[in-house]
C-alpha cells in the first residue's frame, strides 16, 4: 500500500478546507465500499485519501415536506420506518447487510452501474444534491448531476454534503430485477413516481438503473404518460419507448439485448401494479 | 508515511495499535494482533469472510480503515467464544454439519449473532436475507440455515 496520508476530518468545513488545500490529488471516500476494493486490488494507488465517516454528515431530518439526508448516512439508516417507503424498499434491495452498514447515501451516487440502486429511487423522487466547497455551496437537481459514466457536475473542490428528497405526492413503485433475490447486481432497476388526476396521469417520473452510463430518466416514456389513462394501450406504448430510449450495456450479468427487453417487461409490470392498486 | 496510534475496543478489551495510513481492520486483526478467525477472502467486500461487528453491526473489515473504528467496539468470532466450550451458534454449526472447509464460518457466525441479537425468532427468509452477503462454496447453505434456526431455538430456551 502506497498511501502516504489518510485524513479523517471532524467536520464538513474541515473536509472542504482540506480539499481546497490538497486539490484533486486527494481521493475522497465515504463508506469505502467503492474506493477500498480498488485500493486493495492495486487498481487505485492514491497517495492521499480523505475519509468522511467523521465529518458530521450522518443524519436524516424531516423538514418542510422533505427528507434531508446527510451524504454519509449509511444505507442501512434508510431501512427505518420513518423514511419514504420507496427509499426503504430501494435500500433493502441495495447490496447486503454489512455493505449497507458501510455504504452511504451520497456514495451511492458515485458507484458504477449496474450498482447504484438507491440512486435510481432518489432520481424518481426528484431529489436535489447540495454541493459544498470552502466558502460556498450550490443545489443541483439529481437529474442534472450525472454527465457520463462515473462523471458528474461535481467540481474538484466540491463535496456532496446533503441529499434533499421531497416527500412524494403520488404513487411510487420500486423494482429491482436481478438474477437472484438478494445481493445481486441489477439487470434493470426501476423507480416510478406518478401523480394521477381524474384517472389520468398528471405527472410522471420514470427512472431506470443498470441500463445506461448512470441512472436515467426515461423522458420519452414520461411524456407519453402525461394526460393518458393507465390502460394496457398506454402501458404498452410507454414500455416500448423506455426500452428504445435506454442505453443498456453488456456485462457478466446480462446482455444489452436482454436488458432492453427487461426494461419493457418490468416497466409494464410496474405500471400494471398501479392499475391493480386502483 | 506517518504511522498513527489507534485505540479501539476489541472483544471488550481496550486495544492500541500502531498503523500505517489506511490500514484495514482486517489487516490489523490478522497480521498485527493475530486474531485470525476473521478471514481474508476477496478483499472486495464481496465474500463476507472478514465480517466483524462494529458496535454490534456487521461490517466487512477488508474495506474498513482501522482509523475509522477508533474508540468503537469491535467484536470478532474470538469474542463470542466462551473460555470453556462453544457459543450456542458454534455448537449448532458443529452439530448441523454447517462447517466444511470452515473459511466462511467466522463471518457466518458473527452475522448470525447480529441477527439473533435483533430478532430472536427469525424465519427462514430472514435468515437467508441476513446471510446473503456471506458466501459458502462447500455446504450449499442448507446446513448453515438449519444451524441458525437451531441456535435460535437453543438461545430461546429450547432443547437441542
């Protein structure tokens, strides 16, 4: 191991000051479930690492109709009963018990697909991300956070400090489809939020994971839902559109062809579940 | 490369180690302190063989810098084993043939301990879900699931 310095700042201010001082040479790590495997394997060989476990970012607050989640809150915290049901469901299907105790909500925004199931639910809930640097902060919608595979709008001197999740005003559903029931990479992960009015869709957010370089909103599918009743014709059209517009890849888990097929099948089932609920 | 002194509680005992930056709890347990029940499998957080309890919560020690557990309570399989005889989980693993090569056993048992501490009457699905991060390449899992059910039964006052 070639790491020369490991910093454990005791506050967010201390962390952003360290980042400003050390620059991009400082590798930032939260729960370590992504960074540590790369270091153990010798794929990543940083000289300086900053761990955020003591930076005071482990909290969940409920204020003004939204959940404010500190970036290093462990995924396991979201299993508790006071959390938005879809986040609870998504957390339950993310990784395993020990990894949920270590991996963090903020860290989940930085894991390569097909991992990153919680982020898909956050995207469907229209979460916002608070980015903080020494002497400033900004709020970015999660839908504008990712710019490519392992690429985000985060500047070199910024940290993800907080995730703000508005309480959903409509119906929600989360579905992770993998090869096993638990501890499995996704073939596709889906999270949907719908607001209905007069039996027609008024607002729609359809988020897809493991079928693109980062969690994606299926914008064409969403547009095709607006103003429509949730009937079999609409669902068939919408599922086709989502399958066409996603950007699936081939890996050891599934082929791009199969992932695209499963977007169609699983999104149909998710939307049908809303119909069944009435 | 500055070494740091880290203090934590290992199986209830105050422990002090001198560590290199980012040294993992796994390395400290096995190579510095000689606590080799905790295994070093994949070092990727994928196999569960290095699982320990930190303040009673399962964590994989291969991904955990020891500096992150300063002042915390770490429990390994050594800490569960009584001075005489075996812990009911160990006894149940033994009697149910839940151990073959034994490499996954310490991780399996500490996770089962954490589960039974929270839920003394877990159903089969709950046991499977709790153990889903621990790989066993020998047993096919059935004897392990039976052993945890059996241990729960014993810890609840049932006869073996």
